[in-house]
C-alpha cells in the first residue's frame, strides 16, 4: 500500500554577515579611537615643561634603560641604577649646555652694554670673561693706568664703582648664585699688626659685594665672599705685577 505521508523537508538558513550587522565598522572605530588617543597624548606632552619632555624623549631613546630603572625600584638591581645615573648625566649635560648658551648671550650683552659708555672703554680691556668648572668668571684686573683700589686700601675708585654697578645690573637679571673673590699682589702691607693681604683681599671683595648690590644684585644671590691674598697670582712670574690685583665674580651653574 502506498505511503501517503508527506516527506519532511528541513531547511537550514545560513545567515551571512553584511550591511550594518557586520563587524568591519568596529575595527574602523577602534582605529579611530587609537588615533585620537595618540593625538591627545602628543598634545599633552607639548603642554608639559622641559623636564617631562626630556623624560619622554629619554624613554624613546632608551626604552630598555627606563624598563630596567623601574625594575631596580623593586629588586635593587645595581646595573639598572647605573643606567638611571647615565640618563641623569645626559640630562645634566643638556642643562649645562643650555646654561653655557645663556652665559654666552650674557657675555655679549654685557660687553655691548658697557661699550656704549665711553668712560668704560678703558676698563673693558681689563675685563676678562671665561668659562670655568663652576660656571662663568668675570675678572676685572687692575692696570698701571686704571686701578680699582689705591695701594693697601679697600676703598673703590668712582670709575670702578660705576663699572661694577653696571655689571651688577646685568647679573641681577639671572637667578644664578655668585661668588666674589678678592686678590692682591705679593707686596707686604706696611700697616703692621694683624692686617695682612688676606684681610685686604677680603675687604676688597666685600666692597665689590656692596657695589654689586647697589647695581641690583640681591643679598640672597651672593653665595660666598673669598679673600685669597696673593695665593692665586695671575702673573706667577712677577708676584708684584699690577695684574695680580683683581676682583673676580663667578656666576655659578644653577646645578652647582
């Protein structure tokens, strides 16, 4: 007998992704968000101070060093700490180079400004500016024609006082600490008692200090006053040479 039951047909519907139901838009959106985040990071870095910028730059120059630095904070790894010291030395070198650039600008401005006054022109030949380990030294040497102090005296001449006040006006514009040194030649003093070239050189340095303050230098900017007597001769072959009598102003590096 024929089977009158209808066959059962099973239909499988396979859904294919497409249109707005697909996942391609998610990938594009993720790329967009990543790009925006990168943009915001760059804008944030541009708004930071120089120290932060140097730190970020240091990471991209030496990411391994920065990673080891972080690890050293946990396990005390000396090798990693050494890398940190190297990175700090690089930063100190960059800061030092920047200060030397500012010192060069100051030297140029100081020389140009003093040259504008005809009364200072003879004294400019007696001013020596050079870089030393501590910073920049402005040295003012006496000559046969122009002396800052009379022999055996700490009383500054009027022309020297005006000159040093002008120098002080320029130094007052920077935050660096300064050291003032007094130097004499090797001639012994005839005052007798305990007043020697040490006291005289220190008194001359203090006279220069007071004059610099009149020029605008703040009391807090002065770090040291030194009286060297004749122990730092400029002309060692001639201890009595007038060039040995001088005032030195050392503008120290900010990190010193």
